[in-house]
C-alpha cells in the first residue's frame, strides 16, 4: 500500500508550488480512503450484537464510505452463532463476520482476546481496528496494540479523516484533534454515545458471509495467566446504564444506601437506569458498576436526572452529552447547575417524595 501511495504522490503536480502540494495531498487522502479496511471487535449478549458495538460499526462507516468492514465475534454455543447472524445483517458495509468459536473467548479476558486479535490482523492486514470504549474494549485494546507494536487512539468522539480523529481531554473540557502517523493498523476505541447506529433498512439478500477463524495459534501459553472466576450482577429489569434513554443518578447527598432505594423506586416508575457518582460508590451506597463519570460509564440519555450531585468535573465528563439534564440540589452554587437545562434548588428528599406520589407506576 505504501508503494502505491508513493506512486500516487509522484503522479501529482509536483512540489514546486502550493497547487502541486494541494493536489498531492488530495491524492494521498484519496489513496488512504481507497485502501481502508476495518476490523470491528464486537461484543454480544443473548444472541445479539450489543448496541455499543453497533455504534462501532457506525464509526467504521465514518472512516470511509468505501470501507470494507469485518466483524470479529468470540465465544461458544448457540448464542454466538445467533449473534453472528445478527452481525451479518447489521450494517450494509459489513463484508464478513469472523467467528472465533472456543471456550477461551467465552469470557472477556484480555490475554486470549489480544492473541486472537494479533493473529487475525497478521493474516488479514486491516488498516483500522475498532472497539467501543466499554470495560471490555478498554481492557483489550491496549494489550492488543502492544502486541502489534502500535499506539492506540482512545475515546474517539469524531472522525474527520481516515487517520484524523477528535477525542476529549482534560475530563472532557476540551477537544483535541489528533493525527495517527504510525504503522497499520490504526487501533482505536470509540465512545458509543458519539456514533449513532445505522437505521438503514437491510435487504434480505444483503447478508455478509460468516467465516470461522483459524484458532491453531491457541495454546496454554497464549491463553495467559488470568482465569475466569465468576460474574456477580444484580437481577433487575431496568435497562442497561450505558444505553438507557432515561438515567436517574444519585450523589453523596443521598447519605445512605437505604435512601438510594428512593431513586430505584423512581427509576421503576420511569423505566430508567440508576446511576451514581464516584463519591456515592466510594461511600458504599451502590456497587461500582453504577458509577457515571470519567472513571465510570459514559452515558448520553435523552433525560438525565441528578439528585444530590454536586457536579465534580470527573462526573460531568461522563454525562455532559445528555440531551436534557435535570438537577436537584440544595446548594445553589453547585457546579451541576452550570450544565443543567433545568435546575431546582431544594431538598432532594422532598422532591423525590413528591415525584413518587405524582408519577404513576409504569404499566
């Protein structure tokens, strides 16, 4: 590819003037787009590709319209193959679905997954590798990038060119435009809240082929020293925090784990997910999988309701992209009011009590 790009540059108008340089730059950009091929590392659950991974497909489309996209799925059993069928018809640009059917990939351990990613990349030579900035993606990509001897670009929120990206810095208070100048592949994680999955209807004939990945590289050494122990999660019918349309979040102002049950009752009525600040998590009010913020989950719901949340910069970094923000705090100078669309200076317990009385139960 490098030789072909160099040839395109030589066929330009030369470097004698500004016009020649602009022509060469255009040829370079066109050449880069022409040879783009992307591997999307996807997550699945219950036989379906997760919404965050569908957002990664949208990001792959933003790189180049001529992009040839492959989707990599791992795991075992019927759920994996059902998810592969879903991935094959999930986006018009998906050209192939790669399936790694092995118990080694049934759990999100970075060590075997990174070896899988290296093996697939070495055989197929993708120009880009993309995953969503979920716990899985954040765990996998740095290790895989190290094995491939490249530097990853993290938390991408916008794609300007195949190798020019926008990402937040300083806890989301500034946006930085970065250009990747390293060797292929360009390994990147994207914020799923910044890329909307395609809504384009797929024809029944537009289904990508499904291919089994060669797993001959697997051995005791490649699996690594980490082992899967168990998964502890709360049984709830509430939506997933990262993808919920409505999020109800509590801070240290709720004062106890018992008081957090008031938020849970409100969430049940609204069909919302429950979130928390780091202060509330550190105080032991709720488990850390509910944390919203720079070191927690990034959310962008249609409605974000914050009760007793002061608005620390790390928390704002995780929810500032919400469509409508409602804040309730007795401190009129709380930073949360600077980003809130609607703010109420009041005792949060009185407000919650009124809301619970007046909002009907969800049917």
